[in-house]
């Protein structure tokens, strides 16, 4: 697991984002309609609201995310991905999949060990 996490950290760093930013982009990508409210992003990322706002600020400044006024609630703002954000998520997802497949044997063994440990408790 540590090998994959190290691989992941290097991949996102090389792409110019942090792991937290990549995780946020993934959350936005899989949200219904590809848009999410800041409070829901905060909940899914286990962040305080102001932390999510700062994260969105950094993503927007980098050109990966955009704020969209909610049509349903004028006080709310939705977050969506820009075309640059979409491309980055897709590229990093492909890279991560290749990394997982390259380490498949080790990941499977790690999961087996976790399963055995869970039976002991």
C-alpha cells in the first residue's frame, strides 16, 4: 500500500496538484451532473466549510474548477470542472489505474492480510 501511495503522491505532484486537490477533483467529477455544492464537497472530503472554500479557491485559480451559481438556491454555489480540470482528472485516473495494475499482486496481498487481521479481532 505504501508503494502505491508513494506512486500516487509522485504522480499528482508531477501534474502540479496536491493529493487533496486531486481527491477534490475526483469528488466533483463523480458528483451528479459533475457539479457539487461546497458544503457537500466539504462533507465528502471531511473538511470544514472554510477549508473547502480555500481548496476550491486554489482549484479555480489553477484553472481546474469553476463556480456556478445554483439555479435552485441563489445563495448556493456549485463547483464544476473546467475542461482543463476534466483532462487532468482523466489523465491522473489513467496513471493511477496503470499504477494499481502494475502493483496488483501487492495490492491483493495487502487486502488478504487486512482480511486475516480483521478475523483476529
